[in-house]
C-alpha cells in the first residue's frame, strides 16, 4: 500500500504527520526532513538561555515511533515525479505515495551586493549558533533589515550588551506587516534601548570592517546579519511542473495543480475567496494548515479559512496581529493598562485587530477580537474604543444577532 509522504519536517510537516494518525489513517506515513536531528521549533532560536541557543524539539523520538511515523532526518527530496507519484531522496531511496504534502517552508532571501557572503542568515538552529557564539558586550553588530526578524534579533542582542545597528532601505521599520501605529511605538522603544537605525539606506557592500552604505559611509561591525525576509521553497515543485508564484499555488483545500499533491505552511500560496493567493508565515498558520491538509489528504474537501495571525516579542513587549489590517480600514484605538488595542473596520465590519502590551497582556483581548471577526460583528466604534466595555459582552451581542 502506498502511503502518505510529507516533505519538510518543520512545524507544519511534523504536525501534519501526527494529524494523519489522529484523523484515522492507518497506512504508512513518512516524514522527510533535510536537517539532521529531531524536528524543532524556530521561534525559540532567538531566545537563548544560559548562553546557549535553544533547540526545542517539536516531539520526542518515542512520539514518532508510537505514532508509527517513519522519520528520515538529514534527508532531502531530490526530485518529484508527479506522473509516476514518486519522490526521489538524497539517500537514493525512491518513495511512492498515495498522497504527498509539500511542507518545504522557506529559505532566507539573499543579499545581492559585493561581500554578501560575509553576512550570516538567521533561519536555522545552525544559523542561531553561529550568531550567538560571536556576541560579546560592546561588540558592534549590523543587522540588515528592519522586519520582524531583524527587530526581534536587535532586541535580544542589545540585551546582551552588543552595540547594534539596524540598516533598512524603507523610511521606517516594520513597514510590511505591522500596523504603523504599533510600528512607531516599537521603533521608539528600540531607540530608547540604544539601537541605532540607518533608515532609507541601501547596502553598497559588506567589507571586513563593516557595511558600506550606498549613500556613503561605513557602519563599523564585527558581525553582519542579513534579515531581509524569506522566499518560499518551491524548487522541488517548480522542477516537477507544479504551478508556483509567491509560493506553491493551491486551491482553498490546499491542493496543488498536480493530482494527489498538497502544499501547506510557509511554502504554500492559498487561493483567496475574492481572488488571488495568500501566503502566510507564522507558527499558528503552519499548524492550522497542517491539520486541514491532513484531513484533505484522506479525502476530505475542507477549505482552509483560518484568520491570519502572528505575534512578536521585543523586549518586554508582546505584539499580536489578527487579520490583515490595511491603511484604508477605519482604525479604532482602545487604551489598556500598560498597552493598547487597535480594531480595524471595513464598511462597519470588524476584520482585524492588533495589540501591543507587556508580555501577553493583550492576548485575551485579541482572542476575543478573533471571535468577533469570525461572528461577522459590526460593533459600534464608540464601544470598541471604550476600555470599560467588555469585549465578551460585545461578542455575546454579535452571536445573538
């Protein structure tokens, strides 16, 4: 009996393997991971403990064995033959599949400047060890890119006493994913902590002495980290003739253009109800798509409809964003003790929410906001802005309506 094969042993692929068993699949399950060792979580990589980088395993070896999941670590998928329904592996093995899930994730976007090879990436456990092993108090570090990864890393490194410079071609940090109001607050906090920003600057090259800017000048740095985003890992799918764009293109059920092949996680660009495709990069999305993909691998036709969501920890501040806030939305701010919420209305309907506060101080409110969004709520803006109004009461009203 041909089994279920999953390429990619990150959060998405590993969760999908277990979800197949939970959904009742009793046939073979093979999980193929290019990195050696057990599957691990990526978020803890930026939070070293006791001077060492955390490698937090997603599951124990006993859990894989107990679920009857064959795990091939340190093994890459070399070729995919969609017509023959086979995957050739780097160890020479050829796997036949009943259904195939591509959970190949993403890879760091590469700098295209002289000396780019001097910059370190920050994506894998090996990357994190290479960076943190070279950090010392007073050591100058340049981070190229002021997105979420770059800003999170800056917060950690400044906390370790490094002298941190952040170089960003845009006029402000966090411009792509974070609502401008919260991006400004986080930027201000970084400046207060001592991070130096070089905004509106592009990189001319990386030298032994540091980073040369296109506008002139050199940012002295012993260590340079590239954090300019990631690209979906689509090479295997492209070579096999699958439709790709900003990711492996799928329908709403996570099915690719080839029969029997699904895609999920960071590599998947999923069809949207209104047209186009959306690719998401978050831990929760990886898990949610994995569970939907597993059920659909077994014959279901369940559309993936989870609300986009991500979080970021910087210093003692926790940011959460649910939905896709857009500049054209009506923004309603609600102050909280030690934090703030923002709600986003589109023609009166709540479509997104964001929160920034100490630790997980806004997590409960964001969860309630997600439930309001799911209920199709059209709350009174004045009630959303009033911190004395309980969001749970608004939810009950929306559900009753």
